[in-house]
C-alpha cells in the first residue's frame, strides 16, 4: 500500500511537470514555429511557448511515455504486493 502511495505521488509529479495546452495554436510564422499558451501546474499565469511541430510532437510523446512508465511501475508494484 505504501509503495502504491509513493508511486501515485510520482504520477502526480510527472503530470505537474508536463505543460497542458490551454488552447489551439496562437500563431504560425510560415509554418516554422507554432506558439501555444500553456499553463504549468502550480501557477495561474499562462505562458506562450513557441516550438516547431516536431518539437511539440516530442513534448507530447515524452509526456505519454512518462505516464506509461508510471502506470507500468504501479501495476508491477501492485502485482508484487498482491493487490
């Protein structure tokens, strides 16, 4: 049970580190950069972040990978503790 609580806290920390886009892209300069307003967890002040489409894809892919790793660790911990 304690392991599950620790891993759950890790899940929350990983989710907090990943910016969540508030809206659709604000602007695109000749298809090079896409700017989005994002609000990081722990602040009410949205920020504008500009990245290429490939960079935004990498950010989303990393976020999905982090969540999958945490879910896998949780399921393994529950399997070993018999829960």
